[in-house]
C-alpha cells in the first residue's frame, strides 16, 4: 500500500463517503487499519522516547492537573517524573515498579505484572505495538483534536476492559500519539497530553532504576497509582 499521510486518508474517506454507491463502514475500516499500521511502525522502530507530559484527572468530584517528563525505553522501561505541582516519581525497570512522593518517608514497590494503573500499558509502546490487537472496536473518533491535521482513534483496551470503557488516541501527521484520553466505567476521565517528543535519545538504564533517598523505606504494594 502506498504511504499516505493522515490528511490524505481523511480526504479519501470524505470523497468516498459522498459517492452514491459507497460503503462508508468499509472505507473507515480501511483507514483505521492504515493509520494503526503506521502508528505501529513508528513506535516499533524506536529504542527510546522522551516527552513532556500533562496529566489531567476528573472523577468523583476531584479535579487534578499535573505535569512532568516521561521517558520510555525498550523493552518495557518507563519513567514518569512529575514536576508540578508536586514532585513525584513513577518508575519501572521492566520487572519491578516504584512510586515515590518527594519528602515522604516511604516508597512503594510492586511487580510490573501486577500493575493495573493507567500508566502501565505505555511501557509497551516501544517494540511491539499492535493497536488493532490491543483495542476492541478500533474506529475513527469524532472531531475535536488538539490541532488541525490530527486524527483520533477510539477503542476499548483489551487488557483493561473490566475497568475502562473507552480510550481515545490523538495522532499527528507524523503518526505520533500526542494525546490519550481514558474514560473509565465509573465515569472518571484521565487525559495525557504529550509535547516535545524526542525519539532515540540516549537513555541509560540507571534512569529507570529507583535509588531511594537516605532514610526512605521501601514497602511492597499490590499496585501503584501515582
């Protein structure tokens, strides 16, 4: 298949949709497949990724906005370094994960295989991404992207189907995921926005190892939620 930009794919969908004998659902499926394939190809060729992130949460009468720096490294390593409004660290070496709030006397630790928080699936973004396998009912989402030229894919994550109703992925013309919106079954909403994405920067393994400050105790935990 020829290499098409997102704008070309969307234009093609619009042109076919107005044809009298077309089948819009087939056209949309073809576009979704092509977009998902290009996103997979982009991330599966990366060794590391650095991005500034904003995280917004709404649910149960609570609203929270945080920001910081995200690092991902193949295979399965991640580092969420929260800088505002409070310094926190959520880090994984691919086997074990740690969560620590600056100034506290304890840090929590859990096996990666036991994690069910909304950050954890992103550790698999590099190396073996297959959006059409990881999301049920993957389809084009409604308009309302952050920037003109972006498209939105919507689906339900198979691994979190008992908790998450829908995930919206906003994808830019470079086939980078620049926004992830997660709608949980209980009605809460979490949104991640990514800016200044830099691929394949040097990322030493010790960036993904937790070294507790002096006097900080590490306790085992069933799960971790920043």
